[in-house]
């Protein structure tokens, strides 16, 4: 296995064990209304799983890697970071006169993101053996924020999950390395 294959393997894992099993609000255009002028409800969708780049809309799981090291036995430990992005504006109910019956709950995006991070962590612990690699700890999670580390991108919340991916990387299986040592 090579560096980028580990990212693809983790993407496949997240697609089958996490994304297919949950629905989250899709980021909506502000002020979308139906034919009668009422606000349209947010759609529920499965998170998009992407390697390395951030997709246009939330919810999304983006697989990146921070660093890797290979020991003398040929075992590579690669630090994987999964960015978990969600959008949730809370429950907003117009009263028919342009006023809100219930003010928006500004914690819903944070809570949805925390739950998504927890689901990813549980899946990584429950299914650590993936094709060609093994997920190990330490398992960590946290949040990105605008100021002072607080998650205040409302109605977005962006967190992350980290763990190690271990795999062997024999030169014979990696054509790029094989060409360099010929």
C-alpha cells in the first residue's frame, strides 16, 4: 500500500460504514421559498466523502493525512485526519407575519458535528481492520473555530477526528519506490 491508497481506503470505509447510515441537513440557500412564499425545509442527505479536498456543500467527511513514518520493519504509521463539516440552522418556524415563533438554536450545528465526529470515532474503533491497513489510536476529536478555538461558523460547524493507519509498504508493491531502487 502507498500513501494515497491509505487515504482512498479510509474514504471507502467512511462511505460504507458511516455516510450511508446517517442523514444530515444539506446546506441551503438563505431565504429559499416555495411557490406560496413559505420557507422551504432543509433537505436531509448523506454526507459526501472526499479525499483531500473540501466539497462545495455540507455535510461532508474529508479525509486528509498529516504525516507518516515508516520504521525499519517496513510498517508505516500514517496520521489520518477526517474533517467533519455540517450545516444546521436549528428549528426556525415563521409565524405567518414574518416573525419567528421560536428563535433559532445556535447550538444545533455544533451538536450535529459532535455527533458526526462521535459516529466516525465509533466506526473506527469498531472496524479497525480495513483492506491493507489497520486503524489504531490514539483516537482524537476536536473542532475548528474562527476565534480562540470556538466553533462559531454558525450555521456551519467543522470538527475533526484523528487516528493512525498502520500498513506495510514493501518496495516491491510500490512501483514508484521500485523504480528508484533499481
